[in-house]
C-alpha cells in the first residue's frame, strides 16, 4: 500500500467519526492584474456538524491564495501545517472528455505535490470541468490530510502514554507501530511541545 494511502486508512481508523472534512459551498475571487495578487473568500462547512466558515486568503493565484488562507486559519491549532510546502503543481487538460467541438469544456486534472519537513512528497489530485474547482479541492484535500494526520498522531500519543502508565504491552506495541506510520506525514516536534505545555 502506498505511504499516503496507509496514512489515510490509519487516520480514518483512529479518528472514526471525527475526521476533519470541509465541504466548499461557494467562493469568490478578485484578482488585481497590476499588483498580481488574488483575494479569495471561500464559504465552507464542516461535513460532521455543518458549522460554516469563511476562509479568506491572499496570494499570487487561486492555489496560493487558498492555501495561504487555510494555513492562516488552521496553523495555530495544527502546528504541523507550518512544516509543509508545495513541491510541484501541474494542470493537464483531458481533451477526450470534451462534449463541445471547441474542446473548451474539457475536464482539467490538477496534481499538487506537497512536501513535508523530511522532503517526502504527497500528491493530491482532482479532475473536473472547472479548473478553479479542481484547484480548490486538491488544495483542500492536501491540507485536510495533514490536519487529520496530526489529530491522529495526538490521539495515538495520548493512548500510548496511557498504555505505558498501565503497562499494557500489547497496546504499547500497537500504538508504537501506528506512530511509526503517522510520522511519515510530517514533523510533529511543535505538536509534542504544545502537548507538553497543555
């Protein structure tokens, strides 16, 4: 199983019904060609409880603006987000999906590679007939992956500490294996520091 898939399976197992999952409702953008900056306001809601938020971001394009908006909104709660960066970003037209003679309605496949603190790269992809929709969803998938990995890491670390205190050796081995998988996502040094302070 691929590294990213292993982490996804494990985080779903650990977090069960409490996965961090945002759904995009609407968005609006304003781009200033003179300054080269784009502003995005993105209305989202949590899939679990329906709570609504507006993610605001500024960047040199929609991918950068949305990524910066997500990081600024969630990095304080999830410090591991400060350790990730973009490694690659590609757009591929799927002309064979076109239903119009012009081909302008073709689906676009977005592939975003995000590197962690150890320079391991994870790919997040989305394909749709809307280029901007695919960009937003690929970025959201990437950020959500790292948020859920951190949340799972915290849950397993707490469970491991409890198992150690109560000398539950089978549980210690299981949680240690789970942590070995989760630390492939990114560095949790700041997360550990935050847990120690709490």
